[in-house]
C-alpha cells in the first residue's frame, strides 16, 4: 500500500544580499530552507516602500518548485513566508 505523501512546510526568506554579484547594483536573494537543504535564487531588484514586490516573490518561489502557503510578512528589511514543494516536483536539481 502506498502511503500518502506528507506535506512539509518550508521557510522562504527574501533579503538584500550582503555579497552583490559583479554585474548587479542591488542583489536580491530568496532562500528556501527545505529539510536541511538550501535553495537560493538571486536577481537584480530593489525593495520599494519598505518591502519587496509580492508578485515577483511568488514568481521566484514558483521557479524554485515551491508554492507560497502564507501571505508574505515584512520585517527588518526582509520578507518571510511559509512555502511547500509543489506536488510532483521532486527535489531540485
């Protein structure tokens, strides 16, 4: 008998990187912590009005194979959300 797949929630954190890449003036990074693994996406963007663009954050999370479960919360120049791996996505390469 196959057991149902257990949903595991993960934490996503978006912040300005303190180690910008050479070609970027501002380097934004999204970090997802999943079962001891770290998944990172970076892009050139600048937070507006004290927060990051939620649509961009959702797109970046999606590109890593996850979906956002909670609304993004903004605190101390960072954005936080609970995410989970999209069904049938498997582990990132």
